[in-house]
C-alpha cells in the first residue's frame, strides 16, 4: 500500500496515516493488536521507511490546542476531554523531491 501511495503522489506530496487505539480486534493484524500505542507508531514509521523516497516520518500525538487560552474553564474542559477521549496519532511523510539513487 505504501509503495502504491508513493507511486501516485506528486513530488512533495504528503501521506498522513492517522489512528487512535480503537480497533476491530478480529480485523487487525497481530503486529497491530498485540502491541502498545508506541509499537503501532513504530510499525507505521517502519512502513514508511520500507519505501525508498519518503522523507523521515514525523509523529504527532494528540490534537493541537490554543496555547493562549489559560482560563480555568478551558483547563477543566481540556482535562475532562483528555479523560474521555481516545489518544490520537498521526505519522506524516512526504514524497522526497530529490532524486533517489539506488
């Protein structure tokens, strides 16, 4: 799948793989279901690294939030949201624009 995405991406195109810790256990591969969130991130990073030409993958955890809102109500909403929400991860890489020599 990653090789095919690389093939169809324009130079500089972005490929984003995002996920949480929710899954259909019977449909997930064992390498996915039998590891931790960190292990799943590393698995996606390895998939990118197996295709020559992608840039070094970047990992994002959680969702960006406004840093300038420090009100107590916002802080409490964020705390409650963290307790009630699934973790979010994204692994991002770009089709390298430099020629790759094999």
